């Protein structure tokens, strides 16, 4: 029998073998394959190729990656250890540009080293392992709390639309936008979830549909261009999406297509909720314009998931992986510390305190 994806750990540490274990998400839903990787180049590739993806999961993978690369550093001299460690962290940070959790997690790891100058290198490595495990464990707790707050915004029987995958596969456990759905299911709520397929990499079709169905949730997959039609029929009572970076003013950057969904939800008067841990809030980004949007290879649009290429050779392709939803379109931002409503500049600053 196929393994239930909800019983698999998205990201884990095999400390004995010195390896990072991840479910290879590029193989889902067809195969549940667990990759065991140790070299920083492999970890970089796993993140950039979306074998592990979703903002919080990227942060957890990078934290374990930072620990594993630290573990392999031979030097006992603090200065040279720190230099090599920093160089590895900078390298891992170059794997993807948009999700702030990547930089947030690596900064946390780096602070462990910068604050331990008087300790032997061996002890610093232990502290790094503990910090990476803490980042993973905290993420599961944070997601559960987001789930509780999110659940207070929806009702039994609601139709909920979501985009991309902001579920357990994107985090240590539960997910962000899918956490209220998983918690609701645990408590006997009967939601109807509409998962947008999420072109071009189909995280909605491949991952969200699998995750929700394995959890026993009533799931309907739609193409991204069917959103308006489904909303118009009155089948959707709220939209829940995840987020890669929330700017200080409340603009939210998430998977490409999210802003279109928000515009349509606004048109039809459907509440639009962004679910994001506070580690996703970047107070250094004043607004969405300060967020770097990843652009990915054209082949993802023209041929990646097709048996045959679907576009004429040489066609120009624009393939941004994310877009920014302006704060005016967001009904509320659901964090682990509570629900933030407009004005976001004030609410986010308060919640971060
Ligand atoms: O390119 P991806 O698959 O990493 O994009 C993921 C998303 O856009 C998610 O919605 C976001 O990271 C939040 S995950 C809890």
C-alpha cells in the first residue's frame, strides 16, 4: 500500500549518518522517495530544484544543512571554523532568493557561532545541532498555533480555496494555510477544499491534492484559470494561502498567481487570509517592491511536466515564481501569535514585539 504522506517527515536529520533526509517533492505524487544528502552542494541543489520547498521547510532544511556542513569542518581554531561556516551559510543562502525563512534560519544558526567565541569548536557543533532541531520543532508548534487561529475564521462545511502548497509538505508539520484544514479535519469539520493546480510546477495538483486527500479532506482540483468560475458559483467561503515574505506594510509575497486570486476574491466579496509565521515577516522590506522575486528557467513553462514540449522552440518565456498581493486585498494575516488585521504596519510591529 502507498505510504500516507501525512505520516512522513518533510525534513529530518539523520545525525548518526550525518545526513539531511527530505521527501523528494519533485517525485510526488507518484513516488514517496526519501533523499539522504550530506554535501552542501547537494543541499543547495535540493532547495533550488524544489526537492524541498515551501518557505518554512526551506528554512529547516537550511538549518540542518548549516549544521551538517559545520560538522564536517576539520579545524579546531574558532576563527578559521567561523570563516568556513560563514562561507557555507552564504552559499546555502544563495539557493533561493524570495522566502525570507531561508535567511532567517541561517542567521539564527550564525548567531550560535558568533555568540560562542569562548567555546571549543566541538561544543559549538553540538549547539548548532540543537539550534537546528529547535528551528524544526518550533516550526511544528508555530504551524499548529496558526492552525488554531485560522480555524476560528472558518466554519464547518465551508468551501476553502488555496493556492500552491502551504501544507505539511512545506513545513515541519501541519502547514500554514492548510493547518486549519488539517486541524478542522481532526475535529470532525467537513470542509470542501478547492486546490488551484499552480502552474507551472503544479504544487497544488501534485502536493496539496495528495496531502489533503491522504488526510481524508474533500478535495477538488481546479486549473488556475477556473478560479473566477468557481468563486462565482458561490462555492468558496474563504481563501487561505501561505506566504514567502510579508513586508512591513502588510504586502504579502507568495507563489505566482496568488495576487490574481486575491483580486478575484475581492471582486466576489470572499475573505482572503494569508497564513504566515512571524519568521516570514521581513520588517526590512518596507513594501512588496523591496522583495526580490525569483525568476526560474523557461523550461519549467515549456516542457518540464509534459511528455513532449508544449511550446514552439525559441519562444520567449517569462517565469516569475512569486507575486506580491497588496495589503488592501488581504482580509487578515494569521500568525502563531494571533490574527493581524489592517492597519498592518501597526499590527505587524506589535505582534513582532
Ligand atoms: O516555490 P515553492 O513551492 O517553494 O513556493 C511555495 C509557496 O509559495 C508557499 O505558499 C509558501 O512558501 C508558504 S509555505 C507554508
